[in-house]
C-alpha cells in the first residue's frame, strides 16, 4: 500500500519560515494537498494540487511537489499557525492516503 | 455556502450497530463525492472511503473494506457511514468531507461525529 511520511514535529520562531515535508514513492507524479488542524477543530484545506491556495488560505502558505517529496512552506509564520499539518495524495490502488501529520510549534 | 452537517455524538456497546450521517447543503449534492475520514483519539487522519452520490459508486481503503459501509441518499442530500458490529477500537472522531473527484482534495468538511464504543 502507498505511504506518506512526515516529520512528527517542526519548530519555528515567529516571523521565520517553516517547511514541512511529505515523502512518498514518486509523489511528484501525483497531486499533493495539505490540511491544517487545530485542537478540537475539523481539518482545513490550505494547499491543493501541489501549490494552489483555496480562497481563505493566507498568502504566506505555499506548496511544491517534485520527485519523492512535497513541501508545505509557511512564510512569516504567525502564532496562529501553530497546529497539526497533514499531507494527502491519491493512489490508484489504495485510494486517499494521509501522511502521519506534523505538529508545528511556533516559539 | 457549502455546508456538511453531521449527526451527533454516539455512545454504543461492543457488538451494536450504528449509522451516522452527513447532510450536504448549499451546493448540488451530486457534484462532489463524499469522503469519510477517521481520527482515533490523539492520532492522525485516516482515509476510509468515498461515495459518488450520483450513482452510489464507492471506493474503500483496503484497511476499512468489509468493516464499514458507505451509502448515500441523494433525494435527501445525505451520506452515511455504518457499522454492523462495533468494536472498542472503532472509538474515534469521524469526519465527512467533499472530494473534488479530479485531484481528490477536500475543500469542505463536516464538524465531526464522535463515536464512543465501550462496555
């Protein structure tokens, strides 16, 4: 079955750039998307189709996807960005696949 | 405004059956597939499966195939997730979400339904 791997945690200082990676076999050949989830809330889509922002997603969120790695980048990270982030891709045999999630700490 | 409103929290005993619901509004219900996602306590998101409300065609994750049933009634714009015999390990938050069907991201999510299975 297809698997996506994320680092369990990432730390960043306010105002700095945070990068969260998502690795999977030939992930660059698929579309990747990213969700933000804050405690007690439903996930929110922040990036889709590798690098597109849905309406309402701040401009400081961007994405890329090439080779085996997709990356979510948060520029000028704010305290409100502290959350869990999940990547997702579609595999023809497994269906939807989520990464294990990354806890972003802003300190 | 697109909305997915899920049914309320449930407390069940092992072996009992259960069906939870997800009602869509503010859009053409047959325009998006509906996906179900599990989140066990303190854990990550798991994709369970999805349904095309226009014809009730389903895809399941191999991990959930045979353990749950996804269905939909387009006449009342509602999708369902059901179990015939719950286990304690089914205790989790369950989310429904739309599926773009082309690139498969979920733009809209329900508020979640907490299912607790305990004797």
